[in-house]
C-alpha cells in the first residue's frame, strides 16, 4: 500500500469515527488495527516469498521497534481493498470498546459511503447496500485472522492525563496535547513507540507550538523523568511537524469510483460476491 493510500485510509477512519460519535480511544484503536494489519500482512507476504531469515525477527514483534515496519507498511498496493479494511477496523474497534455501545454494521457502511461519495445521494437499501455489508464482514474476518485474533491495544491516553497532572498543565496545553496524540495514531509510527513515549512527545509538541515553558524542577529533563528518551521524543516531534506541514487529505482522495446503481436498476451480481476480490 502506498503512502497516499495509507494517509487517505487514516483520514477516512478519523472522519468516519467522528461521524459515528466514537471516542478518541475507539478511534485510536481502529487506527492501530489498521496499521497492525498492513504491517503483519507485509511480514506474512515476505515470509511466503521465502525471505524468512530477515523477517522472523520482525514477526516476533507485533508492536515493532525501529523504522523497518514503516517501510513494509508502504509496500502494499491495494488502494480499494484498503478502504474496506479501514471500515472493518472501525467496526471491530467499536465492538472492543469498554464503555461505548458497538455501532451497527449498517451505520458504518452508510457513513463511509457518505464520506466517499460526497456528491451522491444517500445510500439506498438494496443489492448494492447488502454487498457492501457482506464485503465488510469478510474484511473483518480477514482482519481478525491477520491479527491472530489479538485485539488488545495499550493506548497512551492514560499516560497523557497522568503526565499532564504531574506537570500542572493548563486546559489549553492539555487540549493541544490530546489533539497531537490523536494525530500520532494516524501514522504508522504509533506502532514503533511505547505509549508513554507517545504521550511525552505529544506534550512536548503541544508545548512547543503554544510556546509554553514546562517545569525544569526535575533533576533530569521532564520527559526523561517519565521514562521517555530524548532521541525518541525528538524523532516523534519531527515526524509530527512533517505531517502537519503536508496538505490535509481531500475528499477527492477518499472518493470511490464504484457508485451505487441508478434507482430502479437491477444488480445481477450475487450479494456474497466481493467488489474488491
């Protein structure tokens, strides 16, 4: 999958989660599922091709360290199926939520359709609608199999809140740090760093943007006091600056060339046949 498709799918998950009124936790979990899926698929494909010596080491790290997996994620070229997987990640994440009620499958289908067909009418109940639901269910099964049914995710939000309290941060800094942390999960780098490191980097990036001076009363820099090495914090901040300097994903990049058939037409393709098979 190329980098443009990865960014578009991450944006789709973000906008659809907002439309479905999912919490930041559920949205971040869906993004982690998406990045894990393509990282694991890239590893499995390379293993199947016989390159086992290099990648058995990577396969043992389902949450990898270092920069190798980011390159593996960007190798796959499945632009249309990637959007189906992104929708399946949303549906699965909603079912893994602790507090929220799971969203309905039909709600995911119609919300994603509305985002990808801005100029089209609402998705009607019919053969096209049922086929979209069928392909999403199959993609969810593929997602679970690829993740080895491991849907446990440790997010950085609890670390963020704890660190902000210890730093006596005001509401403006807390809000900005939360926004930065949510954006971190839109990038594959969220797999490469521990949650407390992501939280420290989000606070540092927000403080730099707001020109807020953080406490220096610690014997070491505050992020090292929280267990985050300086080089990792600086690396994540640089990645976020690069991402923020890029233009946002447009609706055209989310567009799907497969539109529903005109009203009154009949679709002869069986409902259980995938559009992106």
